[in-house]
């Protein structure tokens, strides 16, 4: 089939051939054979070359036989193969070479070059098969028993071979992880001795980063892919400083950790693991106790393993597999906990680790034996406290913590201070010091031991130096073992310091519907919508101020248009002269309005979102609240600080679904609370049966809940509170409650620690999946459907709302919705969707069902106006004029080329190449758009027409993005540098895109691309997609050059005028003969000089300037020399520093030009007698100035004595 063997036979190793020539001859033969597949890239990689060099040196016939055998057994038939098959051939070839290389190495005892090839740390050669993790032990792993496998390598274990452990021994764990992630079988990079040598030469964390970057670049180069762009970022997307992060041993203060994560997919009875790049993350208590390096965070691939769609068998199999230990990077990971779609795996043993089992890990935070009476559901939820983000601050002593501080209760035993307690002034000062806070905080949200909540500054300061914290019974979530001195459980773990809310809060659909149900007219919300729309339009329409427009882009709307607008505005583009920017700003405005139409977020200036706190002074009466905002919280409609809010205030908390979830209270001025800012304080009067106000707001408490507070009179005036409805009996009967305690759950296995650990793991995993399968969103959706037609106060609306609210805490309370209830309630799915819940973004001609439909119609009318052709963000956009600065850059270079025919040819070549790229890009994009518009006629005629799949738009965008990336590569790398003729461009080196000449070439190509794209369509995106940052950089550079030239001149002249010539005295006073006299002595001379030199400073400067002008006019050679020097400096300064001159193949930089100018100027200054002229000016000036100052008596204002 292949005639490689005959080629080998005909090769003669004649003595004249050098060793390198032998290897190169075989490389050429291999490339000739592989050329039939036309892959456009070399087959032989740097790893192949290493092994071939060594094998050819030891036994060239063995190498020939290996190559002949490989091509006979491995080459596919046909003339076409895809890239994956091509890379697999490369991997297989490297595997054969490595195996043969290992055979020679194992049986060779006198190889003096061994230590040059491998590190001294490696005692035996690495026996590695490039596409499999295998070991050479006598008991190979049974592949059928493997549970965890690398993605795409189902016959391979995730366990690292012992040979790798020998290599990585002593390296930081981050290096272990990246070594495993990047190299096969997890990654795409093949192992080679070169990889090992690069790592062995590392001494610091940054050295390791540089080594991995070099390894990835070599891999991309071997694959003929761009290593300067996105491909390299996909392999190592993190900042190099991540290798400088170490697990701190300090007990308090801010810190960062490294987050190791992976995605898992169940396939064919195995768990396929895909490792993600490491990243930094916030600190957590468990990270500080055991180090974040012990934790691997795994997420289940929902696209493939959607839990809701798995049958019972597969679901049970998935849970069983997830409980199996994972061998990775020299460590054994076991399932520990799960929350928020993340499975936490804990390294119980491994290289460099002290063995810790999962039971001990849990027990170190929540003492299990002290909490056996806790229900299993609550035990699961309490573990999450250790996995929440926090910053360690104060380490309290036992006697500084007041445990079990009693709560305030009303007359019927309801807790009025749930989650809220006091902390001393000294402790708050210490928090400020640790967190580098200038002001002592008044409120903090924190965790300590088994407690969590809000702590307020104690209003009664008895000892300003006493460190103390109170833990109320309602704050304590689990008991501690006080016989063990675990300082981690005495650290105040700070979640956040309560700060001023710096922006208004916003109404949403839930709040609007309840407010309307409570009596607020619909017209109020329509008016507020129009005010918001007008505010947004005023910030965009007719504005050329980049500062204002940049504020719009940074408004938080997560859209790429925002980033585009920011970059262009920062570069100096303005919408009135840039049609593309005007188009993007219009899209940005449309996007904000569309977001408003879907989310119904209406910003309300007279509102803020504030943390609710129980009254520290117990001075507020029932129905009263206290709100005081400082200057950082913004200003009211009068432009004044809010200060203390007084009057009616609307209060709500997300989610709010019941009519009683919004309450109106009266804000009062309470002097006892005047020291507290930026929270809303609720009453705690215990002499009544009234329950806590926070509990009325969707069942809230005081452990960190945020409350929407609005004092807009248009809303507060009409709203009336609804009574809190009792829980309906059918809601109580809809749930099954598990009351099993931890002790009861562990009772069957309590004598066996291993079985107890497995039971706890099973509990956590089951609770996690039960929580994931809770149909919270479904009941909220049904409630919106039903209540849109029947109102919020309808009994069935109340039922659906209460079930939806109950489901929020169902897992923590051990409650599960009965399947029979869920099946019965599916009848609500038959309710037609009201217009406001639909996805129709264009049609505003629909019949209103509720107030939300009227609001949606008002927004869509605004969107229709923005979409109309007559609407523009800049009324005077010039679509017929190129950007001045980009055009000037190109015209300058074109004028420069008039005297250089070769440079003119290069510019014309750039025009042709960029024009071709532009046309090909536009053709491919149009083709994708046209293909996407093609729809099956049967589908169009179907009565059951449905929208295309949700991912179709993403697929189209992904294809367009891929095309843009492809042509960006062409834009960067074309034309070939060998096609350039001029001395200016033939030195372009594209291996370094930051090189001065390379950047200059990119600017030329970007300008040519822009001019051609603009000429065809001023609003076209093509040139921006291919050369966005280059164009922005060019614009900024030209503007900066223009501004700096003018500003520098003006600033120098103004400074000289103001500082030196600003106090010129009248010449009548300067030459006052009546004040000229002989000084009485040297003391008088000194006093006169001190006064007159200061008082007449500007006059003396004019005298010196006059003498300078006289000398220059009188010495013609000096005048010529000065003009030459100034003209040369001005010319060099105007030259762009990154656009050097090239003269006779020599690059001339600004530094060279300055040196040449001064080299010529020195002899010219000598010829023109500049030195003698300077000495004459100094002498004459000194004589005139000092003589005048010594002879002239100071005026009366001098305050001198008469004898002066």
C-alpha cells in the first residue's frame, strides 16, 4: 500500500552524511508520504524529532524498521482524513517511538547522556503511552472496574501513573493539576522529554507559568495554530500571578484561594471527567481549615445528564457512581457535600497530604455528636455555612463570646430579633482595621462558630476597649463542642460590611402586581415607565460627550454592545462622526428597553434596597420604622441628601407573591437611633401580640435579608395593606415532612465509622438531588398564569402562592411535595399564557388581561419608535465622511509613498489583500444568515408552528464568530512578509505582534480595511470585527498626538506667562531716580538684593530676554544653529515612535535621530561661538540686574528701616 520500506532500503548511510542529515532525510520522506492528505501542516512534531534523533544515533536500522512498520499498519485508506484522525496518527507515531526509545534506555547501562535527558529527580525513565495513562506494574487495572475516566478516553483511568508521581514529587499541587489537565489523556498535548525539562528548570511560581505557556505554544505551533490569540487563552486563560498564590497560614484578613473544578458526564456506566482551568476564588471556612487544594468542585453536565429526565435506574446509577472515590493528580478524592449545582470532593489522602476522612472533615466544623437531635434535612443545610464566602477577621477568646443570649419575644412567644445581635465598639474597630476600613462599621453580616446573622454596634458603650460579641439563640444554628479548642470556630467570618446603597432600587413584575392589587392606579406605573424610557433616551440621543455615554454602557446591562461602545468612546470616537458607533448605541438603547419589557424593572429614584435590622434600642412603636441615609446613598429629586426619611414607606422582599407580602409602614425621626445609617430598622416591642415585621415580608428575618423600601408618594398614598393570610389546610396537606434525626439515621451503623461516613455521604447527595428536583419555578409560573386572569386575592391564587413560598425552604424543613398533588396541579398548565408573559417582542396589538399587559404595551411602543428608521441617537450623523484621524493617517503614509515606489507598491498590496479579506468575510456571513432564514415549507404551513430551537440563534452566532476569527487570522498574517518590497515593511516580524514595525503594519492594514468597508457601507461591522482594537488604538494615538502638541505648547506658554511675567512692575517704578542711592553698607546691600530680586523678578527676566534676542540677532551663525536645532527636535518629536524610518535596510528609531541631531549641533554651536555668547549674556545680565537691585531703595511696602 505504501512504499516506505523501499525508500528505506534505498537510503545509504554514507560516512559523509552527518547525524542531522540522516534524521532530516527521514523527516522529508515521512512528510512526502503524508502530503497526499493535504492537511497543510507538518506531520513530524518536536517530540517526534527528539525520539528520532536518539534512535538514529543508537541504531538507525531500528528506526527505519519502526517507521516502515508504522506506515504499513496505521495508515488509513483514501486520500482524505480529518484533523482529529491526523492528530491521532501523530499520537500513535509518538507512542511507537517512545516505546522503542524506552527499550533502549532500560537495557543501556553506560549512557553518559542519561542525566542530560532526564532530571536528577527521576530515577527511572518514564514509561508513558501518549493517549493512555498506563503503568508497568504486574497487576494492570481492570478497565471494567474503572468508574472515573477522562473525557473521550473511556478505556483510561484518571489515576496518575507512579512514574508521573516521581516526576512531579516536590512540585506545588497547582503544577500537578496543570500537568494532568494539559497533557493527554485529559488534555491534547503529548508528553515529551521537552515538557519534563521545562518543568525541572523552574524555581519560582512565575517560572512554572512561563514553562506551561511555552509548552502550550509549542503544541499550537506543531498543530499550525495561532499561539498569540484565542487558542492559547483557551489552554491557559488565567493570569500568570495565579502561580504566586499560596495557601496563607495567617488566621485573619483578606486572602485568595485557587479554585479547582471539573465537569462530569455519565456515559455508558462511567463518569467522564473534564478538568477546567484553575481560577481564583473567595475564601471559605473549609478552605481555611484544610486548604482549597483539597477540594475539587464538580458540576454535572446538564445538557447530557438532565436529572429531571433520567429514569429511576439511571438516576440510581448516577448517585452510586458519584459516591465512588476519584483518583486524580496523586490524590484520592471522596464526595463530601453538594450545594448550588456544585459537588464538593475532598482529598482524603495523597501526595503531601495528611490523611483526613470525610467524617473528620465534617466533624471539625459541625460536631456530629453534639447535634444528633438535629433533623437530617437541617443538618444538610447547616453544612453550607462552611462553604459560603467569608473573610476571617477577629479571633475571639471563649470568655469574649456571650453564647445563648436570649431573644426578645412578643406576648405569644414569637421571636422579634431573629438573626440579629450586638457587638462591642472595640470589636467593630478591630473589624475596620483588619478590613482596611477608614470608618468604624455600624452593621456587619457574619458567621462565627455555629451562628450567623447581622451584628449591630451596641448602643450602650460601657468599656470602649472591651472585645465582645453576643450570640442570640435564634442565631445559633448548631451546637459546638467546647471541650475542643478549634480556633476556626471562634473566628468572626465576615460576609460583608453593610454599606450605603449607591443607586435607586427598582420595581419588578411581582411588586407592581401586588401594589396594583393594593390600590395603586395603573397610570402611576405607566408614567414611571415613560420617565425611565425618557431618562435612558436623554443619556444617549444627541450626546457626543464620551463621559455621559460611557455611563450608559456601564449601566450593568450584560451585552457585548456595551463593551464595544466603551472601547470606542475611550478611543475618541463619537456617534455624530462615527455611524457604526451610533448604530451600536442605538442597539444598546433598544437592548435596555427590551430588558425592561421582559423583566419589568422600573428604576424608582425615591427608593433603596436596605438590610433590615431589629431595633437595637427597643424604642420604635408598632408600625414605625427608621431609615437614615448618608451622603454616599445619593440625592433626592432636589439634589439634596436624603438624611432621615419621614412618612409612609412601602416595604417588600423578594420573592413576593401574596397580597400581604408588601407592607406600608411609617418612617419616623427617632433621636435614639440617629447614630445608625443605611439600614431599615424594624420595631421589637414585646408588649403586644404583633409578630415581627420582617416575617410579614415573605417570611423574612434579620440575618441579612434585603428589603425594598420606597417612599414615592405616588405609590404610598394609594396603597393599603392586606391582612396576612393563614396557611391554607390544603397547603399543609400537600407536603410530606421528614422528622428523622441524625441519631436515628445513623443508628443502624453507629458502631462502624466507615459505614457512618458512607451514610452521611449518601444523605448529603440525596438531599442535594431532592433539592434540585423541587419544582419551585413551576408553581411560581402557575401562580402567574392563574392570577393574571383571576387576580392575586383569588383563593386558588393564594393556594399557588403559598405552595410556591413553602417550596423555597422545603429542603431545609425536610418537606417534600406529594407527587399526587403535583400531578393534580398540572391542570394549571392548560391556562393560556397572557401577553405580558409571552415572548412576542414586536406586537403591541393585543387584548390586555391584567395591568402587566398595559405596561408591556407602553414599553413596546417605545421600542417600536427606537426601531423606526427616523430614530437616531445622533441627529447629525455624517455617513458620507470618513473618520478624520484614520483618514489622515492613511493620507500621510500615501503621501510618504510618492517618493518611494516600493513603498507605494506595498500600500497597494495592502489595499488588495484587505479588500479580498473583506469581500470573503462578507460573503461567508451573508451565506450563514441566508441559510438560517431557510425554513421548511411544511413547517411554515403547520398549524402547530413553534419557534426554532433556543440554541439556533446561538449556533448562528457561533458560526459567525468562527468566521470572524478565521478572517482575523488572515488579516493578521497576510500578506506574506516576503511579498513586501520596501525597506519600511520588509522587516515585519509577525512572531512578535508588539514589535514597532509589526504594529505599524497592522495599523496600515486596519486603516485600509476601514476605508474600504466604510466606502461600501458606513455602518458595516466587518472592519470592526476584524481589526477593532487596532482601529481604536490608531484613533487614540492620532488624537493623543494632536492633543499633546497643542496642550504642551499652551501649557508652557501659560505657565511662563503666569509664573514669570505675571508681576511686571511699572517701568516708572522700576526706574525711579528718587530711590537710587548708595547703600550704607554690605548689610544694606544684602537686604536690597533680597527685596528687589523678588519684587522686580519679572522685570529682570525681560531684561535677560532682551539681551538674548540682541545676541542672537547680532550672531547670524548662532541664529542658524538654533533654528536648525529647534526644527530638528520638532520634526523628530512629531514622528510616531512606533513607526520608525528604514534607510538602506537599517531601522532608524527616535533615539538614533536624537543622537544624530545633537552630534551635528555640537560643532555648529562651537563654530558660532555659542560659549562666549553665553558667558557675555551671563555677565551683562548679572551686572545690570545686581547693580540695579543694589542701588534702588525699596519702597514703603518693603518695611525697611530708614538707614537702608
